C-alpha cells in the first residue's frame, strides 16, 4: 500500500523550546486516520509541518513519496484542508465564495459543479444570502466545501464538526464515509469528539507533549488497553504520561 505521508524522527524547535520530539508515523492511502491529543500537544504544529507552512528542525518528512521541497509543494495540489476557523468573504454569498476559492486554486468550475459541491455539504438552496449572515455550522460546511474543490486525494480536517448540530455532525460523518468509499479519499482528522471518530477511523495517531504515543490500527489500540471505546483507550494512554513512539 502506498504512503500518503511519513514523518521520520522529526523535531521542531522554536528558539530553545522543542515542541515536536522525534515524531515518527505514517499514513497510508485510502485510510481514515484520527489525529488525537490534548490542547497544546502539537497537533497544529504537525499539520503545519506536513503542509510545509513551517520547516522541520531535523528529521525527514515525505509527502506522496516525495522528500524534495519543490516536489512536495507540487503535491499540495492533491490536498484539501480545513485548518483553523472558517475563512470566507462575508459580504459575498456561498456561490461567489466558491468561485473565488476555485480561482485561487486554479480550478475551473461550472455553475453546476459549484452547486453540486454546495449540495454535497448541505448548503443547497442558500440563494443570495451573504455568508456573514450564516450560522457557525453553515460557515463550517462552506469551509469543508472549499477543501473539496479540485477533488483532492488527501483531506486534512482539523475539528471539522465545530459548530455543527447533531444532524450536521451525522451529515459530515456520512460525507467522510462517502468520499472514502467512492473516491478513495484519505483523511487525517483531528477532533476532540472521540465518540464520533470512533465510528469512522481505521488508524489512530495519538500525540502528547510533542511525542507520538501511538500510531497504528484503531482495533489494536482498543485491544492494547482492553477498552471498548476510543475515548477510554485515549485516556489510558494519556494517563501514562505520553510515552515515546519506540516504546510501543
């Protein structure tokens, strides 16, 4: 199975503080990977390293099998992201926002294709309503639609169900499973709602205090800690204080 991303003994320091410590993990194609850890554990830094937003201090990062910076930059066209809070043009409607983001990505979309994307995330029929008047959940859905432009093969979603009501959470879960099954999309999903991740993930990466505590199959993690839920296994792992990757 081909690897989408790989970290090999990656460290990241800011001034004299090392925030990512000897991180090693890999994500194979066509998996749904849950990326889990407490606030301040290093999840956002790992994502920024993966996307080339910040450079690693040491170690090696592969993206679609490529290690050279220029080649990795070219690979970014195959990645869609939902990172940070929703970003949009508030005085424009959803359709106009989609047009702008498509142009920024250098993707040509017809009117019908934009409407299809909006329907896919549950924003059909929003008409000419300006995005600044959307609810938080609607804004999050639009941000997810942005990430789908260009049909990327790798989606990195950081807290994608923030602001969504229970019905919206189910909609996004079904969307993830649909894209995974029908388009072989690989996901890296960071979320604090572990009961939701429990329903969809194949692989789990646990991080604590800048160290990768676990990288592997979700069922094997449950077996290791003799648990029936991902939340229980996560809590037991965190209570160990964040052991190194090599200790597993």
